[in-house]
C-alpha cells in the first residue's frame, strides 16, 4: 500500500508517484520522465541551516551569559535554540517533510523569529545588521520557493468514499 504522505505529484503531468526517498538526485516521473525537485533533500538542507543557526545561537548565548549573566536576551536566545533543535528533529525524523504540517510550521516559525531577532529588533534599536539582512535575503526566497514546490508536488487527498453508496 502506498503511503500518501510519501507520494508526490509530478509538476508537469500531475501523475502521482512514489519517489525514491533514498536518492539524493532529482525525482523523475515514471510517466513523463520530468525531473521533479527532491523535496526531502531540500527540507534536509533547511534543517542543515537550522543546525548552523543552532551552533551560532549556542555560542552567542554562552558568550552573552558569561559577559552579562542571565538577561531576557539570553533567555529568548536559549528558547530559540530549543526551537531550532525541535525543528531539526522533526525535519530529520519525517519521512515526507514536504507534507508534514508540523515540520513546515516549525521551519517558518524558526526563520520568522530569527528574522525578528536579528533584523527587526536591531532596526528598532537604530542599528543595521547587514550580515543578517544578507542571510535572510537569501534564505526567505528559498523557503518561499520550497513551500511552492511542496504545494505543487503534494497530492490532494483522495475523495471520501460514501457510506453504503449514499452521498451526504
């Protein structure tokens, strides 16, 4: 039996097929031979960005804690590190992260909060964080592209079968 969460819909012909989850290459549609993006690999790339963010956040928390002690910024950064860790675990544990609403919500939450902490917060304080602006100017278009690909390639749910042949 095919798990609907691990099937994708071809972006060209609309045929639903079971991709080779273990490959790192593109997923080729068996019907029309169109190359579809390997969504699992792309979601794992986002999780890899979260790993980098987790390492940087832990370093910043450790330095800030040793310099100024326990402040609201240290607490919020620590909470963000925990959220990063949870996101990494959900993305890597999911067999089909492109159809896992929890994983997708965690990704948007993590990057949205990071944008607030690293760009909006400093802007409100009258500072400009150029490196963060550059990073998020590259990351967010990728996240929007990935979300669009996931929406295009996720098959719709099969229609419900009427009970006793009756439609309600």
